[in-house]
C-alpha cells in the first residue's frame, strides 16, 4: 500500500474521467491533464446481454 | 400550446448534463414542461405520468435520448429547442485530451501515465468500471451511488491487494495533491491530512483550516459506508497508513458518522499505534472511548478543525464569541414582530442539515425535518406554522430528475420567498457550498429572493433575520470572501461555520420564545 500511495502523493495527477463530464471539466480547470471517456451503458443497458458479454470477455 | 416528443437513438449523455439542460429549459418563460432524459425505465414512467403518449416510447433503451418540451406557443418552443441543442453540444471538456475515447483502454492509450480514474457511471455499472481501472493499476475515485455493499467490499479488497486507493463508492469530495476532486474545495497546502466518510464534513474542516492560514496535505474521501462493520474501514485504514508514512503530514484527522462497533475497535487500535497526533470526529461515539486510544476527540466539524490546528500551534481566529453572538441575536430580535418565533433552515448539504439539527435540538427541543430517523416533514411542509423546521434540499424528494442543489439552486431558491407566507418565521438559516464543480455563484443565485423575503416581512412590521455560513475558500472560483460580502451587503448575518450559524439561529429563537412566554 505504502509504495503506490506515496507515489501518487509525489506525482502530478493525471486523470481519466469515466462518466459525468462536469467533473472532468472542473478538474481540468485546475490545470490537470484529464482524458474524458465518452461512456455509455454497454449492450444498450440490457443486463442479461451485459452478463453474457462479460462472461465472454467481450466488454 | 406546442408539445413535442423526439427520440434520438444511440445518443447518450450523462445525467448531470441532462438534468442541467432540463432545468435550464424549464426556467425559460413560456415553457410549461421540459424533460430531456435517457430512456431508462424510470424516465419512461415519468414521461408516461406526464401524459406523454408515444408508441415508440416502449422501444427506447438506456442509450436513446428522449426529448420532451411543452411550450405556450411555437416561438417559445423553437427558442427552447434551439437552447437545448446548444446546451447538448456544449462539451464540458476543458480537458487537455478531449479525444473521443469510448473506453478506459482507449483513454489509457491516449494517457499512458494516468494515475487516477474518476468514475461516475450509474451504480449498476460502477463495479465493472472500477474493477477495470484497479486492474490497470489506477487509483479510483468512485462517485457512483447505488453500489451494493458486496460490490463495495469487493472493490476495496481488490484495491487493497493492488496497493491502490478506492475512494468511494458515493464519494463526492477529496483533495489529492492540492487538486479538488468532484465537488470539493481548493485548499492551501499544509501539514494536516484529512480522511473522512462525509463529503461536506471534510470539505468544511479543510476550508476552515485554510481560512485560519494553514492547509492540508491530502483530503481523502472514503465513501459514507466505509466504517460500517461489513466494509471494515478498508479505505480509511489504507489512507491512514499512507498519511502516517507521509513526511509532509504532521496531524491526521478522521471524520465519520458513527462507525460499526467492530470497525470502531479496529480504528481505535490503529490510532493507538500511530506515531502522529490524531484528531477524531466520530459522530455519536463516546469521547472517552475515542480518547482512550490517544486521539483527540472533537464534537463537531468546526471543533475538529480547531483541534487539528491546535496540534500544530496555529490559532483559530474565527472562534465562537458568546458575547458577540448574544449582541447580534438581541439586535435581530428587537425588530421582529410578536408572531415571529421559529427557524426555517433551508440546506443544500445533508451533513450541514444534520449538524444543525444536532446543535439546535438540545437548545430548542424537537426540530422538524425531512432527514434522519425522526423525519416526518415532507417537501410540502416547509411553511408549516408553529414549528422549527430544517429542510435538506439534497434529499430525494427534491432531486428527482433535478441536479443536486449545490449544482442547481432553483428548488431551494423558490422556497425562500415561500417561508414568508408563515408569519411565525423569524430566522432563515442557510448553507452555501463552493468549489470548481458546483454552481458558479450560489449566493448570487438567491440574493434577490432573500431581498424580497426580507422586504415582505418588513412591510408587515417584522424583520426576517437571515443567518448563513459559506463553506469554501478564496481559491475556489466563486471566492469565499466575495460570496460572504454579497451576503453581508444584503443584511445577511454571515458566520464562519455551520455550527456557529446554528448556535446563533438558536439564540435568536430562544430570545424570541422567551419574549413571548
């Protein structure tokens, strides 16, 4: 635990934002590098299909 | 009247953006109803309840956008529709890498040196996305709520195995390396490290420390359930160890609602082994038990900041002054009419609402509210006469299909003038929360309503005393000092903390009720 958290505390933050764009924008406004993932529910949100695809390693 | 429903297939937008768009459209004069939302089953039910009849509605899925606007005439409708298009196409990017990544893997190709993943997808997808991020070696800040306890335990155990931090689920506030994450404040760097299971709580402590001239190393949110026995404080303990090993952290602060009994024992044992001073605000726990671990116990958020600052010999210049409070309260009471005897608290933050109730109940007796175990006040009871009432506008009743009041002040704004309908209202108590992701001017958004409410009460021979606190710093885009000045210029009594605001409001009410006995 110690090592990776200490690394984080000693590093510049580099963020990947998955979801609400506003959060990515608020972080980027503080001069932080943010990459936005344009996330949307997999398989049209069909839970049964999502489970099948997960089992197949397809998502 | 012009009504139009439009379905756009495979056109996904996040819920905050869509709630903001809908809310903006509803505020256009002449727009009767507006709802722009994804085709979830809940949203489809809402459209049906609104009287929308569209055969295609049954066919849409969660990736399809449903646009519904009802306007008084076609000109208004066209204007609203045009505004909606602009708002939808307005990307909140500002990001240095705005490439259209569709997955975490694609984002990692763009940004191979990423070290933290912020996740705010709907709860049922949160575990999957967070697991992917942890497996890729990223620390996780998980905002999503509605994540099961089982999923939370799995994620936190995985993070622990990987030596990573999983902040959340349901975690809205952190400050890592001086950067405000999600709805937190920007604070100065300094020697105090904060870990907490309550977002507004850790934000208030960090902001008060900043205002006193010191600062924080890290503010680490854990998510509200971390100290429940089922979770066992996995994130709290990981963060605690990191702060103990961090050379820049001299004092560790931990904050949570009441922990589970087993988890409390574990936390206290860990504190007893700590080489650094620890200040604890574990709500609802016996201070003697906390102090038996060697920790300093604090009763409320402001006291936690004061005691943390005390550990590094930094004075707290904004301390509560009983004489000054009495003087202000007496001055406020002089102008009130005989009927004015009750407080109306209109809060954005559940934490501050809860804290206000905790402060006021011993001083005033039962407080009627819409939160907690004793809740019995609904959204329609804000103006109930003959009672002290405190409302949390972040509760579900007020946020169905609307952004949280820290993002969109509209629902709370409307209640301000409403409280004047009851001649018993003597004090309006409010909180304001700042930060890069929240409303750009939360005070400005409600000032006109405060002015009107004061005028209405004044015209019938009374005086509405408005008491407020602003949680944030001068480094936030809104600037705390400017927000406070705007309130003071409009005859609002501004105090440094929510606790002091609650004490002052109680003092005024006690004097009023004493006058009338």
